[in-house]
């Protein structure tokens, strides 16, 4: 086994966790006090990317920094309706015990709509000191450590779409298909205020616009290196949801909330950078497309493992309703330069901005897990020097030669279960929890009677 393959498959890359020393706790509390915080929210991203945690008065923060803040240990194995997941290894198997939250003090930001309140993101471990390896943030840290062992930093960014609606009627705040219409972008003053709130948390907003659906928006921010990029995505999504409620509006990242209207996605942008040289390794100015061999292998790795990653990129049955032709959502496993119909769109700018855009993930997906699965897939292709398959002229969705994406969640979950390479990198503990959770969710929802079926059959038959 050559050195790159050994580095990729090594288990020595796993991050360690520990509680904070009294000096570290005192310094953090002083930092919070200087910022004017009277309380701090300790937050964890659950399997869906939803923020869970506790708010602590500043007078008690130091104590919890030193011991870790207790939280229900099965939080990671609660399904989308917060029902404990059987067979996950995190609930009944541990007598429903607690874990502890370990604050990452570098993530401290304000919560601008709450007076005197800060936020800190956390990792979790059991009381015996064992990290919860199913935690999405730790899964991504593990993958990033493997990239680092290969000599790479990862530059990445998540690009989300979401609908803004009236909470009572659940109707969008305006009608039509107004994509990029400037007047619509500023029609809802709360969105302009939302952008200021995001900026106040250190999120570098670069563009905002309305999307194809009525009341559908996209607000983009600058890419970042490493875990900070996914932390930003987590804060972004939860801020959009929480802040717009204070404005009397409801934002939804549900992937396909309306029949016949645009779905909402999470396009994932990524490139690798040489840690010692500070250079984008995806760029090769001598290549006809400006793409290096490592970039081509990385793309092929993503294509090789798309079927398995789909279970993570489209984590609910509803997500698969987005995968429809001619909706700007990819329907097959393909790549193309600047091709919005391909599952991997190559942004071949022939300069340091050269990167790839994975267009398959749904808006409801977890940003840490989207990044972890895409990067892991790409690294597998890179270290095995996978040759990039041929592309094609014209829209990829019209080309029958390309393998179709899974069209329902059970197919994708089966592909994830069978993909030994992805399982190895993401970790068996995570895979066990994730598969158990998603199968429990899907089975529960499958038994529900859709309103469309009642409308179709009840009176007529």
C-alpha cells in the first residue's frame, strides 16, 4: 500500500476532545464579558443540522467549561420528529445516558437578535471521554484531518436556497418566477435586515438574489478553509430560520415544499490547496481545461461514490421529489464544465478560483455531512489516481449514457450501506447511527396517508 493510500485509510487522524482547564475557562468568560454577553448558548449540530443545546448564564459558564455541559447523549440518534432511534447504539443500549458538550472557543459569535447573548459551537463526548464519533462536526473534522495528512487544506462553501412564507398560510411572500429580478430581491425588507444580522456574526455575505420559485431566496457568503466553512453554513441556516421568525416570517429549507415549483438545493463548492505552497492543486494552466490530474481524479471519486453519498445529500424522502429533469437539479451521475444540468459542475476559471461545484445536495441536508461525504469521495479518487470518465456535449440530463441518480431514499441508503470505502472514511459508528435513523424516519413517513391520495380516492371511490 503506497503512502497516500495509507494516509487516507489511517485511523490516527481522529480528533481528541478534553474539558477546558481553569485558566482556559477564565479567559473565555472574560472574552464573553468584554463582548457584553450575559449568557452563552452552547450549540451542537444534530444529524439534520438543526441546532440543539442549552443557554447558560455567564456566571455559570466557567464551571461548565471545566466539566463539560451535560446533554442527552442520544441527541444524535433522535429522528426528524425527535423519536429515539432503535438500534443506533446511542439510546437504549446506553440506558439513555448523557453526554457532555465541549465548547470550541474559537467559534464564539453574537446572537444579534437576543440581547447580551453569545453562541459557541460544541463537540460532544461520553462521560468516559470517548468522543461521539457519529457527531457530524467530528465526522467532518476526521475527513479534514485525512486531507491534511495528504498535505491538503480544503477550501469550501455551501450555497443554499430557501423559501420565505407567511407562517399562518404557508404561502410564499410573493408569487411568480422572479429569478434575479432586482426589485423582488428587495421586496421583503426583513431579508435586508437578515443580511445585516448574518454579517454581524462574521459571515461574509457576497451576493443575494431571488431564485426561480415564488418567495425563494439565495444568500451567498465567501468560501472558507476547513471546519470554519461548515460552521458558517450551520450558523447561516439556523440564523435564517430563527431570525425570520422574529420578523413574523417562516423560512423553510424543506427541499420540495410545493408541487410544480422549484426545489431548494445546497450546492457545495470545493477545491484542494497545497498546505506547504499555498497553491490551488486543482489548477493546471497547461491543461486544455485548466484542470490538474488531481482535480480530475477528485471529480471521478465524487462520481464513483455519488450513489452512496446521495443518502447523505438527500436525507429525506421529500428530497427525491426535487430530482426532476429541466428543473436545474441534476438527474444523473455526470460532470461538465459550467453545465448546470450535470451533477458536478466544473468551474474551470483557469486561475486560483478553479474549483468544482457538487449540485446534487438538497437544502435540507446537513452541511458538515455534505462536506464530509463529498471530500471523502474525492480523496478516494485522488489517492487511487482514478481516470476521469468522459463528459459529453449538450445538457447531461438529456444524455441516456449517464447512470441515473437514485430516485428514492431506500435505494440511496442501500448504496451507502454497500460502499465499503465511504463507510471506512466516515466511520462505522456514524454509518450505524445514520442508517438506523434514516430507515426509521422513512418507514414512519411511508406509513402516513398523503393528502393527495385522500383527495384522489376518498370521495370518488
